[in-house]
C-alpha cells in the first residue's frame, strides 16, 4: 500500500462546471469514502478534524447543576445559587426536597426569562421554604424539571449547616 492512498488509489480532483451545491455534495461524499476506506485499511491520505453543534433534540440541562456556597450557612451567606445551562428556552420548576420526601420549595421560572432561558442560568434561593419556615441543618435534594414535558432534567444536592 502506498502512502498516497489506498492500494494504489490516488485521490482524484474532480472539477466540473456544475453548481456549487453539487460540488459540495460530491466533495462530502468523496471525503466520507476516503475516510471510511482509509480507516478500514489503517491509513488516511489526509487528516480529518471536525466539530458540530447540535441545536435540536430534547430539552436538557447541559453538564452538571452547581449549587453554591456549599455548605450554605444562613449567618454567613445571604442566598444560595443554583446554576445550570439549558439547551433551549423552556418553562422550569425547581423543587427542593427533604430526605423524607417533602417538597420544601418550588421555584417556577418562565421560558425565555432568567432561569428558563437557553444558556447559563443562575437562580437565587433565600433558603426559606414555601410555608415561610427555615429548613434545619441537613442534606437536601433538588430537581430541575421541564414543566412542558413534565420530565426531570437534572438532580442536585445541597447542604445547609448553620453551625
């Protein structure tokens, strides 16, 4: 096998007076053929580097949800920040749940507004439950829910320690 190609096959430059779209598709097909054939034979006559950004698909949280400061101390910290990235604008519900399964706090955020917009979101929580009480020291579970599809997108943990 020669270095210039696959079993004596040399890449051929095809030039014809055709539309640029046809030329584009021909070059993509040729690139795919050379890539697949070269990979199967263990050699490529060129290097391939590509990247893609996917903007379709289901609504999701990209990466992990971050909660800070951790542990949260009410005497030292004014509010807790829940930070996450969304793939699309969507209506969001964030639930803070005790280890016994009780929902302490529900934060509802509208699509396209802070907390419900595509990209980085930072949601503040004062650590007060929906009934106005202050949850005690402990570990709590949080969920970020896509309200439109009623689907849990991400879970996170947070710790409150006032000592």
